[in-house]
């Protein structure tokens, strides 16, 4: 039985063990996936202990994604851009001798897969992304790779959004600014701020959405977030971040096991349990 885990702090409420157990059961794969709360001051120590005990790979969540990035020997292109890693793989040749660590970030591709699953057209779309923290940095490359007409990053601290736009400028039509610079309409608005956690909403103009627009919140919960309720009142299709969670997990699972699980039944299971 190959061993995997998710590292976080706290990690008790992580849905990753249930998701990966469901994936493995679906394809009759045999893996052991647990949750490990690494100490805040020694993520690397926890990781190497796990490897020494035969661990094959791991997911990494808050607050260790940047530290995981720093301990990798090799990084995917998108992880290097994101400056963060959510998927660790121990060298694949012979786990007993090859302890090289490969890092990837699957959050962005997870978001893109979830949007496509919902039929959202990204090519030529006018996209607005709210927020400029780690969550947003992690999704910009896969979004730009879809060839949107434009991508505006808007943030409470305008300078952070401007810096992000500069960092990704070579990949496509991207601009950054404060919320006051938001000038619609947009076909897709993605909320990557943490305002939903506080039941809050960034200040946004009323005419934000184009016809047939989609509003996506990276957060999720048993009830729609304030942002999604606000968007629904203005006629947008609304999607919460539970699908992104399952899709990023599926991409990690694929990297480890070489097979793609069907995400739909797993998403349904999680939705029922919210
Ligand atoms: P994460 O890793 O989840 O992205 P983060 O890096 O702390 O977390 O980023 C949080 C994001 O939510 C930031 O874009 C932050 O805006 P600032 O850069 O101006 O801090 C945004 N955010 C948090 N609280 C907010 C609020 N009350 N109103 C608007 N934006 C908020």
C-alpha cells in the first residue's frame, strides 16, 4: 500500500483524505492517505519524516505551500510561476534510493477544469479576478493559457494586483488595479479574496456582469457565499469552490497514480455532506 497524506495546520477539517479514498475506491487502487498536522515552525522536518517512513507523495495546504515550494528539487513550470506547491512527489525511479522531490501546483488547473465542466467558455472571455494573494497567484497561468480576451486582477491593495499583472504579463492580456478601477462588463468574475470567510463582499459596481456571465467563488459552504448571492441577484450563473477542490485533488491523484478518477460522484458525495 503506497502512502500519501495532506500537510496543513490546522488540518483536522481537511476533506482531502475522504476525496482520495473515494478516488482510490472508484478505480480499485490501493493507497493509504492520511492528514498530518505539521508544526508551524518545522514543515520540512515533518515532510522528511514522512518520506523516511515510506511516504510516496503529499498534498500541501495552508500555511505550508510556499515552504513546500522551497524544499523541491524540481518544479513544474506552473509551480515555479505560482511560487507555491500543493502536490509533492518523491522521486519515482526507486523510492528507496531516489529521494529527489518534485513539486507541482494543481489549484489553477483544478479551477479551469471545474469551469469547463460547467460549460464556461474561457477563450476570448473578459475575466475579472478579485484578490491578489496566494490563491490568485496560483490560478493565473492556467487561466491565461485558455486565451481570454482580457484578465483584470482587482484587489483592495492595488499595488499587489499591479505587481501580479507585471509578473504574468508575458503570458497574455493581463492588467491589475484597485476595486475602483473595475469597469465591466465581464463574462466571468472569480472571487479569490478571503472576504467570503467573513461573510463579506468586495465593493463592486452593480453593472459588473455581461449577459450569460458566470460568478465563481473559490470558497464554499453549506449556503451560497455573500458574493454568489449578490451575483445571482444580478443574473449571473453561480458556482462555488467545492468543484475546484475536487478537481485539484483529481489532478494530484493523476500525477501520483497515472489514472484520472471521475470527479462527479465524489463532488456529489461532498456536497451531500456539507
Ligand atoms: P490566500 O492565500 O487565500 O490568497 P492571502 O494571501 O492572505 O490569502 O490573500 C487574501 C486576499 O483577500 C487578498 O487579496 C486580500 O486583499 P489585500 O491584498 O488588500 O490584503 C483580500 N482580502 C482580505 N480581506 C478583505 C476585505 N475585507 N476586503 C477586500 N479584500 C480582502
